[in-house]
C-alpha cells in the first residue's frame, strides 16, 4: 500500500507541470514494485529454473 510520505516524495520528483495520466502511471508502477518487494521478502518467488520451464512452454 502506498503511504502519504511515498506519494509526496514521488510528487516532488515530477516537473512543475504533468498530466494526471503520468501521475497515475507512476503510482501504479510504485505499487507494483512494492507488491513485488513484499512477495520477495515473503519468499513467494519463482526460481530461475521454474521460469525457464514456463517460458519454454509458451513457445511450444
């Protein structure tokens, strides 16, 4: 979940003028990165071997 502090820090990196679309895209990216970090910390990951196996199935 996004905190006010993270939101404010991110907004400070934006130029003086930006679109709502740019802001929403950045917020979605931040949320996805946070979710990925939490999954990684919880050990909810896919090994490289598992990923290679899955990718090979895509191209069969």
